C-alpha cells in the first residue's frame, strides 16, 4: 500500500553526516552507558544459572548423545603411560586393549565423520556457487532493467523539460505579440498624425501657390510695355518721350537696395517654424512683414529722388511714371516674398512627406514582423515535440560531433519503405526479364548468323574441292589406286612396319635393362660416396674444432703484439699459421674473391633466368601457333555435329 507521507519521513540511515552532540548530551550518554555496564557486571558475579551450568554440566547443555564424533574424547588413565606392557597384569592388559580398541573405533568414526563433513562442505560450496551464479544472473538482469527504466525516466524527464520550454516559448511569444501589437498601434497613430499634418499643410501650400500665381500675373500685367503705353496714351507725349519714360520705368533697382529688400524672405523660416509649432488662435503668423514692406517703400522713395526727369516730359507724366514704377517694384517685392515663402513651405512639405514615408515604412515593417510572428505562433501551436526511440541503423541523418540537429529530419513509416522496396524489386524484375528476353534473342540471332557463315564456308569448300577434282591430273599410280591394286602394296608396307616395331621394342627393352643396371650401380656408388662424405665432413668438423682450439691456445701463449699485422703481398706464397694447414688470410684478397664469386653467381643466375624465359617463350609460341591453327575452321569432316558455338 502506498503511503503518501512516506516521502516526508526521514530515517536515521538516510542521514549520511555525523550527528552533532553537545557536551551535556555526551555526558548523559556516558553516564547511562557506565550504569548499564555496572549492572551487567554485578549480574554476572551472582548469576546462579551460569554457576550451576558450570558446576553440573561443564559449561554446556549438550549430552554425550548430542556430541559429534569429533567432539568425543577418551580419557586415558595415567597408569597406561607409566607402566610398561611387560609389567602389566592381565586385567591391565585387557583394559589397555579395550582402550586401544575404543580409540581405534573412535578414530575410524572421526575419519568417517570427517569425510561426511567434507562431502557436506563440497555440496554446500556447490550450492553456494549455484546460488551465487543465480544471484549474479538475477542481479545482471535487474541491472539491465534498471538501465532500461532509467532510460525511460530520463526520456520522460527530457520530454517534460521540452514541454516546459515549449510553454515558456509560448508565453514569450505572447509577450512579443502584445509588444508588437502595441508598437504597431503607436506607429499607426503616428502615421495618422503625420498624414493629417501633411494634408493640412498641403492645403496651405496649394492656397499659397494659387496666391503666388495671382501675384505673378498681376506683376506681369503691371510691368508690361503695353500697359505702360496705355497709361500714357491720353497724355499727349511723343512716342520718343514715352520710350524714354519706359526705359526709366524698366530700370532695375540698386543691387545693394535689392539685397536689403531681399532680406524680407529671411522671415519665412520663422514662418515655417511657427506653422510647424502651431500658432495661437487669432495670432497673425505674418505680423513682421509690414515693417519690411515699409522699409522697402522708403528705399523706393529714396531711389525715385535719384532719378532725373528727361527733357520734354512734364512733371505730371514723370510722377505718373514713378507711381507706375513704384507699383511695379512693389509687385516684384510681393512676388519675391511669395516665392521665398513658397520655397520654405515646399521644403517643409518635403520634410512632412519624409516623416510620413518613414512612419509608413515603420508601420509596414512592424505589420510584416507581426504577421511573421503570428504565423510562427500558429505553426508552433501544432508543432508538438514527440520523443522517438529508433534503432541506430535506421537513422540516416548525418551524425554531428557533439549534438545532431534533427530539426529538418523526416520520420518515415516502415510500411512506406517496404512498399518502395517492393516496387523497386518489381521494376528490377521486369528489367531483368526484359534483359533475359534480349539475351535469348541475341543468342538465337548469333546462332543463326554462325550457321549461315558455316554454310557459306561449306559451300566454298565444296566448290574448291569440285574444282580440284575437275583439275586433277590422272596418273598410272592414281589409276591403280582407283582400280584397287594398292591393297597388296599396303599389306607389304604394314608387314615391314610391324617388323620395325618389334625390332624397336626389343632394342628399347635391352636399353631399358642396361640403363636400370647402370642406375642401380650409380645409386650404390652414390650411397657409398654419401657415407664417405658424411665421415669426411665429421672428421673435417673435428679437425676444424681442433684447429680453432690450437689457434686459441697459440694466441694465449704468444706475447702481446708479437703477431704480424700484415698479410702476404701479391705474388707471394701465403704463410701457414696454426695447426691443420691453416694459411694466413688477406682481407683484400678475400673481398676480391667474394666479389668475383658474387659476379659469377649473378651471371649464372641471369643465364639460368634467360634460359627459362627462352623456354617459356618457345612453349607460348607453340601454344599460340596451336591456337591459331585451331581458330581457322576446317571442313574435312562434313558430317560433324553442329552445336551452339556459345555452349561447349
């Protein structure tokens, strides 16, 4: 039965660290222990049961019947060791013999009991060994089961961890979605504000552009020559005087004064800032333009005073021209001021458009990110991780060095693979059957072609033989052969050949007997020579051993440095040293002789190899000629069996 509170109970064996005991607790424990020991000591001193057991039963409760053969002991009386057997009485001898018989029987019983115990020990050892093996087998199986269950537990824990990670990822995706939604709403609000500001200011720019177009039209009308001549049409002036006035009318202003008048446009930047920042209701954003216009008018009056009236023109007409000129200059100033304001407003309009475009791009980017994140959340909603236990041979994903990425792996059902394999085998069988059909057809075709060529060769051979028969020259010998007179001559030739064969057989038998006799003689002589060589070789080894020993003795007896270090010169007879006819050796001559011997040996080996190669070449040449003769067909026997050339 499962106990729900068992996990909360702590046992002493589960605590691995040593328990800390205070000095007071340790003193109490020592005092209790001392009291218990004192009580047990007093109890042992006055233990009536133990004292009675020692006095009555010898300290044990076992009787003689309960004792084993090894525990039984015989008490030998002292006189049996003190009195010799010769001096004992008959009663003592009988008692001694009885004691010896009992001792012998006890020894046999002990030996028998010992063997029984030994057999029992062996049986118990074998049982213990069997139990040990069974225990090892069960332990090994339990060990494997533990590994298997641990693997399952770890897989389940891993699955729980992956699910927890999926939950955390889902929460994080929800937070990211909320943040992206909020940012998208803020971006849309910013885009709406930018579009409203742009539309409002675009309306102002369009209105300003219409006014500027009207000013330009008025300025062109005022400054045109036709308008000027029309003003002086009823003045009665001469055309030349009107032309002079027109020149004064068209005279441009002083550049310095024009620059001062052009400073009117510097207030447009303040106008743009005011429009961008907003103005209070009822406040005039163009409040500073009148002062500049007054300043420009004052400058025009000063410039008019500098102009001189041409000859032949009355003051009224000249003043009328100045008025027209002032109107024209005022119209030009208005046009310039409007152009400057319009330029500033266009710049500000471009700024508003760039802000609107940036807000639009940001909104679209956030919208795309939000859609991508939503799609990702939808995919992850149905993308559930499942643990699979697969065999190593069935995983065909390339294994990485540390952790293999199975993100793009595909799990294929076993039936799918088997069905594909069956289909592949079917297609392969069909192809194999097709190839077998093609092979049989080509074999039959080759057989037909071979038979056709054979018939052609037979036809050619028969034609050639017919020509030979037709062109054959008939002689007397051929006529006699055709008539049958050749049989007697053939019989004589056969008798002659039989006599030759008999003569050759007799000669061969005689030669064979002589060669066998010669071989037996040579074998006997060879056996004798081998025995003699063995004896001589044995004697040679003995002599060489004696020579080596004598040479060693001579070197030991000879004085230090007394031996000659040089060898015989070229052309001199070598000096005999040591016993057994050993001569003095020269290292140079030895090396020269060895070099000559190696050269002769190498030359002999090369000649032997060349001879073998020549024989092999001759054999291969004969085999080649035989195969060539076998390749060309011969149609001597016309009734031979025609079989399949591919099957021999």
